[in-house]
C-alpha cells in the first residue's frame, strides 16, 4: 500500500511552492517585527504544537495531518502578529515551533538580517506613509522589497 505512482507536474510543484510561502512569509514577518521592536527571541517553542506534529509523523508518517499542525501553528502566529500590542514572547513560541517542524522535514528557514540601516529604512517608509508622501513611500517600499524584507 506504500507504492503509488507519484503525482509530479509543474502544477503540483507550483502549488507546493505557494503553500510553503504561506508558511515562510509569517516567519519572516515575525523576525522583522521582533527586530524592529528590538525584541530578542529566545529558543523556547510551543511544545504542544510540536508534540502534535511529531505524533502525526509517528502515526505511520501521517504527513497530511502533520502539515495541518504546521498550518494551524502558522495561523496562531499570524493572529498573534496582527494584534495591536504584539506579544513577542508568544510570537517566539509559535515561530520556533514552526521552524522546528520544518527542520524535521529538511526545510531550512532563512532569517532576514535587520540592522540599523534596515530599521531606518522601515522608519522612513512608515513616516512617508503617515505623511501621505506616496512617492517617497513607494521608493522606500521598493528598497525594502529589493532587500527581501517585504
């Protein structure tokens, strides 16, 4: 029952890439928002989510359910990131749990580097938006996008 023809096409590859982006984008946002708030995230992680993920894999490699745990944890991360007052300790727990899950699957997460230059660029972008200076805001947004931060 383990032998089944592999469904491999450009369409399935593109779908997988989009699904992975849905996971990686919030992780990048978590790094950026924490860095901009000068919050240093520790190594602790959401043990309940991670344990649920491992239990799925222990259950005859039930990857569909394991993926569901990843997406549920990403949903919690997104909800936490959208709060007016972000609880970065909670963000760190979810972010670290998702990274550990991806690591088990052999997926390495690139961590964006946010230095003083990037922080200043974000500040200029936000100020230009607040001032309704859309030409400058577009310029700063494009610079941030070129650096892979948006």
